[in-house]
């Protein structure tokens, strides 16, 4: 085992345990004007400044919003209030604008604009060579289908807007509540909401019918989470604003931040009765939520309509395009170029022909006095019209139909349906399916993605003694134990299981004071809310971790019963106790801890704290006992991949608390940088802790994770885990998922940094000689044989990529007009310039890509997205990100494909994703089956589509050499019109929807079948030119064989059927047979539908042809249908049928011969699998015999260190806490690889 560790502890590099910056950082905050980038101690952010003077709300005063200072220009000199009304408008069109606006949007697409130009050319008599309807019919069909789809979508938006705007709500008008429509609500109105009502705007909660103005809201429409959230009114408003008359006299001024899209943040202040009261997100009820379990509540409208947070989040979704899309567009541009060159060549030919032949033949005189060059010019535009079908107008529509069908197949796949939670797979986009077959890198989160995110209290260490392994009451260890019987506790949770009987005996004996204090802390130091349902306690926790700890305390006899703003009541071994809550210091990702300050019934003041070991150990008192024993236990827990948490306490004197409370009060009402001010105040009290012990929570791996990772690894898909967890935990997760193996050499941050530093120094030394050029094939970082793995923390990532947090200084210098001092060439810790910084990034990506496994731990959501961006940028690789939490949203949006897991952390990830399902193991089927099939189908469709259009169009080109380059068409007009629409579209469409080279079982059994997609081997410029030359060959055969046959021929009746119209019918018939039989040769998976489509296309062709060649239709439309009787006359000649058969045979024989050679002499992996398909299918049938369930070969379990969500402290403590996030993203690792035997 060669697990070499380059331990960075004690080095001069960054702390491996520290998040490099706030997990709450978003794209907006990284903008130059954002709050996060302001210099500390400098002027307040502009948004906050405008907040104080610009966004003010006066209660019960609608006229206030219409004051002149709140007016803004919107059209020339017209002004309107900057406060939006509450009516919303999400639709795009109305009755007047639909047709012009929709057409404008559709003609932004180059192909549509091109065909519109063609239509205009066809109206010009001097130029036109084809009737206008040959272009109009396909164009109207394409525009019509798209317009109908847009209209249906927009009508749905109209209906939804109307329904929402006409909802009713009680509004306080003229001193009493009156029913009003939502659209008539204004900023500053006081509204009354009842149970199950939708919240009409972003409103400040004033009071409710519940004690302490607690209000339950469901945020499913806002963030997808179904668990209830809790909001709470200020204490002052709860006491004084319960009655209608009190509310009518309410005249407070609210000063707050400008409208923004931050769902997790709100800062404001209420000025009322000469006092100031701090406001935060937990006082706000946002539009999009519903009132639950609350009979009645009152609120003040702060933001309305378009200013509400849900409306501000309505757009700016990143548009994703597939590689095939980009390639397809480039190929259409290439066809344009080929078309222009062909038309120019034919126009020149026409000029020469007229000069040499046409002008001298008296029978060709047309009475027009036009020069040869002018005739050539007209001929150029004529050929643009004739050869226009080289650019396939129906291509884009056909592609959209295929993608829609493939998305439906994903939605309907029962093997990706999770029965336990009734969750099917969902393709949330229809534009990326084939890209699923080209994935090279998967970036995975961990908790809830690789693991179940269902936490169970497994072990603990109390005062240096570890509990949790199966033991008897006397403490004797057992190999297998039976669960503890908690029947003695009437409040025990029946689902809770624990195997260590000695801990229960210790608690029940009441002799071990440390153990009692341990569980008392767990029952008091949390932000869980409790409900009473049918005489049973139901806990609502901000995170599964917190719920597991409080449930554990409940089972061991310390039962959390109830809480108010100022008190918390628990049952201590059947003895009810109430503690006064003096302050709640809530968790966030910077602090990585939470504390509660309590006044005991006997008057003592004590602070309880729980948090990550890294932050707790820094704050322990020198007199604290059991530090070493607890650290040893923590290391053991981490190696068992358990999530660890340290518990400690501190006794506080009344004088110390009073002094601190004053500072806390001042910080809590600060408008600007309130969170930072509170953090500083918290630091002053959270120190000199006494250690009690630590908890260990288990989070199991999801079923099938190692097997899935192994299959994806065999498909050459590299999997990176990006997690917010500590390094040791992330490493152990890597082993439990078999992403890491014992034969790998592991490289850590300082080792990586050293290698990159050496490479950079060498580059600087070589710079004068070689100049600023990078090697196309860089030297490997790991030249020695063997497997390598890379484990890097967020701090080292910033160090290595020169992303240290110096934004504030840079921005300050920028505002002062100064340039930051650049690093000297001798300073290896800083880049000389942007080129060197980019070179360093390239080096890091190259190094990481040489490794079999990469784990990035202690990384923030922004860093997760940055890692994905680096791989996309420098490897030009197709990436996929998969996660289940809000902290994965940035990564999911950044990757080419985003996959959301619908799990325990709400639905934010799913709502931002392109595909969603319930279990990580379904990723294997999504990529290896649906992705591969979609890619193969789309490539086959495009290759064939280009081929059939070239074969059809280039016949005109060859015909030009025999008609004086006069831009005459080789076919009948109606055949040209219907060729792409009816005669050749259905078979290729079905191949694009249904074709499979091998079935789903064999696709998963042989992951190597996935490789052609990663290499882009099935559709590229090489394939495009093969289709082009195939089309050229087919067009040559389709024209010259009938032409040769018609030169010297005699019909059965003695007449020579060598007229142009008969030639056109024979060529058209030959072409229809050829292209439909060609797609038959390309079809790998035959169904009745495919067979019917081929035969039906040929039958439709002959049916329509005989109809439009009939005398009856000619009599009705003599100028439109001119091929009267041609088809019946020509096709009764056996000679012409033999010509058709010969043409089709010569067109197809080379293709059959080449396919035979490829499959026998140079077979691909797919060809070999197809050849032995029956044998493999028989093996699969044998394996279906039931076998015992096999768990992972390792005993390691997947679970992690403290990565906890922000709780409900702000809500509970009524603004006495720091961050304002109802369900903060948990930092998680989510990716691993396991090698599975071929048969598994």
C-alpha cells in the first residue's frame, strides 16, 4: 500500500481545514460592485446607501410611494414611481404583437432568413426558376409549427398571469380590512392572510394568531423544499399589532435594501415610536410561499410585483448548446459557402455558353437585349434558388422533434423510477440529450448525491470515553448486538436504533455528570422547531444532522418539548425544566459552529456550543480536560467516515454578559455589514470553552454508488469529487466509494504546489530563449509508472491558482486610480502577469487530468464552479455536474450538463438542472444507455440528412451541363416541394428516435461502447465530407444512368420516351428508392414502425405523383400542374423500370460493399458486440437467477464531518443572530469511483 501523504499541517501554506471564503458567496457578490468586494472599513456599499435614502416604505400610506423623489424616467421625459405595482406579466405576446414579434424572433435564425430571401428572389420574374410555392410551403410549415408551439406556451402564461393577478386578499383600507385583487395591492399596504393562503408579495410579518407571532410557511414554489419554514414577527409588533384598530394606526417607516434576487438575504430597519428595530429574512414572508398551520397573520407589503424576489429570480438562465449544435451550425455555413461557389461557377459557365453558343443560335433568341455577363449575373441568382435545398430548411425542426422524443423516453424509463419516493427521472430540457453521450468529466457532490443524507446518531465520546460499539450494560464488547430498548422513555422515537447498552445504563443511573451534561447540551443547543401532532412530538430541523442529534438526546431522556422567543423547555429524565434563552448564535459556513446562551433556573448563565473540531479546539480553555482523548476519538470517527461534531460549554458572569449584550444589540441594528459586525461580537464571547465530548453521525452510501462509478470509469469518464468536507473525511469517502484504491499514490496540496512551482520556475528560466509559447504536448507531471490521485483543499486551490482573496485591495486601488504592485520575477508565490496566471491554471488542469482520481475538499460553491470552468476552458471537454443541494447550483449551471438529485436537501439543485432523478446510480443508465443512444441516433440522422439533400440537389448541377447553364430544374416543381417534407422525412425521423446498435443491457455491460461519443467520432467534418461525396456519387448515378438510357431508346409502342418530363420522373423515382433503401441499410434496430415508414414513404410518393400527373387536376390548375399523364405513360415502360432498378443498384452496391468490409476486416467494439449479441443476451438471462444481495466489499461507510445548514436561530431569537438563510447550502463532497468486475 503506497498512500504517500504530504501532510500540509505545519507548512506555510493555507490551513486545510479552513474554507477559503464564505460558502454564501454568489456570482453577484463576485461582481466588481458587490458588497463582498468592498474594502473593510471603507465606505458602505452603494446599494446600502441607496437603501437608506432610496427604498423606504411607509405603513398605511400609499401616497408616500408617489412622491417626486421616488419617480424615475421610463420613456423620454415620462416618469413613474420606482415602486412596482403588484400585477405581474410573464407573457411575451398579446393579440397585436404575436405575429410580428414571433416572426421577428424566428427570422433571427439564419436558415429562416435565408429562405425568406429565397422567396423574395423567386417573386422576381427575371431571376425565378422555380415557382414560389416550392419555398413557401416548407417555410410556412417550419414557421407555423414553431409559432403554434410558442403560442401554446404563451397562452399558458397568459392564463397563469390572469389567475394569479385576480387572486383575492384582505387589505387594510380606510381603517378596515377589505377584499382586494392581488393586482391592486400596493407597497405599504397592510394585508391579512389566512391558513393555506398564497403570499401575494414580499411582506414583513407583523403578527399572527400563533404565540410569539410565529408563522409557518411552505416554500415549495420558491425553492422546491417541502418542509415547513418558520417566520416570526418582531416582539414589539407581536405585542402591539394584533387588533384591526391597532394595525390601522400603524405608521412605521421601513428602511431596507433595494429589490434584489437574493432569496437568502434581507437587511432592513423599522423606525417606529422613536426606536429602531433590526429586520432580517426571518421576519419576511416572500411571494411564492403559502401560509401553513397558522390561522391568521398580518403583514406589511415591502416589495410588490416585479420587485419581489421570486420575480427577480425569473430569468438569466445560462443557455447551453451541445457540441453537435455548434458543429451543425458550422456545417450549414460550410454548405452556404459551397452553394455560393457552385452558383458562381455555373453563372460563369452560363456567360461563356451564351457568348459561344446561345447568342449565335437563332432559335434561342428571346428578344432581350442582355449581355452575356448580365445573363450570367441573373443565372447566379437563379441557381441560388435551384440549389437552395442544399441548405436543409427542415433540419432544425426535425432535430427538435427527435430531441423531444428522446426526452420523453428518459421521462418514461421505469428503470430510472425511484419507487420509494415515487420519483421518476425528468428531462428538464430537450436540447442536450445527445451531449449525454459525449461526457468526459463528471463533477459530483457528496452528501445526498453519493450518500443518502439520512443521518443516524452512531457514536460519541464523552469526557474521553467512547460509546457506540455493540456492548452489554456492563460495557462488554460484542460482535453483534441487539438494539437498545427505549420503552422506558415515553417520548422515545421508535425509529431510533442504538447498540451500546452501557451508555443508556450510564444515563439512567444519573451518576455520570458529564454524560448528563452532554445530552442536555444536545437538547438545548439547536434551532429545531417542534410541533405537537396527535400527542407526538414532530421536529422540524434546518438540516438532517441537527435533527439526528436532537432525536438522539430525546431517546436518551433529554426531550426538547417547546420553545418561545425567550425560553426553551426540555424534559430532563422526566423532569420538565425551562431555560431562558439570552442569545442564539446561529451556525454559518464561516463560523462552522453554533452557540446558545442560557440563564438556568438557579440564575447561572452558561454558553453551550457545538461545532467543527477545527474551530472548537482553537477556542478551548487551557484548563479544558480530555482534549487528547477526544482528538483521538475524532480521528477514529473520521476514518470510519462519520460526520463529527465537538460539544463544549462556558460559564459566564452576569457582568460579562451584560457588557457583551450591549455590543450585541448595537451590532444587530447595523444596516451595513451587519453580519460581519455580529460575527465580530460573537468572537468576543466564544472562547475559553470547556470540552464535553464529540458526536459521530453516519450517512450511508446510496445503493449502487461504487458499481456506478466503476462502470463510468471503464467508459473513460473521469470522476471528480468536489466537497465542502474536511480532508480526512473526504479521503475516507474516496476509499469507501472505491474512487481511491490502495495502490494509488496520493498527492496533497503542498506537494502539488511544489510541482507546479518548479514547472513555473523552469518556464521563467526558459522564457527569454523560447518566448511566450506553450508546448502543445506538455511534459507529464508524473513520469513514473503507477496510479496517482490528487486531494486538494480549497485553501490550496486558491494558493495554486493565484486566487487569494485580495479583491478588496484591488478594488480600492482601482477606485483610487492606482495600479496594484505586480510581483517581482523572483517572487514564486505570485504571477508576473495574466499570461503566467493562465499558464499556472493550465498546469494544474493538466496535472489533475493525469490522475485517476481527484478530490477537492473544503471548497465553496464558487470554487466548485471554477474547477468545472477550468476543465471546460483548457481541456475543451464535455462536463457534467451532479448534486442535490443549493451549494451545487453554481456548479450545475456551469457544467455542460447539470444533473439534480431530488433528495433531502430540497429541490434547488433540481430546479437549476437539465436532468433530474432520485439516485446517483441512475447516472449510469442516463449516460451509457440514453446518452449513447441519443448521440448515435442524432449522428446517424444528421449524416443521412445531409447525404439525401446533396444527392437530391446536385442532380440539378449535372443537368446544368446539358441545358446551357440556364438554371433549369431537373425535377418537377411539386417533387422539389414535397421531397423533404413527405417523401424522405419519416424513415430518417424514426431512425433518429428509435435506432439502437445494441440493447440497454449490453450498453451497460460494455462501457467501452461509450468511447466514440467522447471522441466525437460519429459526426465531425470528416463524416460531413463523406456524406458530401456520397451525395455527389449518388447524384451522378441518379442523373447519368437515366440520361444514358434515354439517349438511344425506343418504347414498346414505337415511341421514344426520351422527353425531359419522363427523364425527370425516372430520376425522381430512382432517387426516392435510393434514399429510402439507404436509410434501411443504416437502420440497426428494426421495428414494424420503421418498416412501415420506408414502404409508406415510397407509396406516398407514387400516390401523390400519379395524382398530380392526372388530367383531372391539370384541368382545374393548368398552369400549376404541367406534367399531365407523364407518370402513367413513362412507368408503363419495362425499359424504364429496368433503368430505375439499375440506378438504385449501382447507387447502393458500393455502400453495401464498404459496410461489409468495415464490419468484417475493421470491426469496431460495437460491431463485435452486435455480432455476439445473442451469446451475451443468453449470458444475461443466466445471471437473472436470484443471488444474495452483495454490499460493498469494504466495511467503510460513507459519512462526513460537520457540514451543517444554518438553522432557525434568527427566527427564534427575533433578529439576534447572524446569517439569514433558511436552508443554507451544505458543503458536500459528491463523487467517487469503484472498479467492478466485468460481470457485475
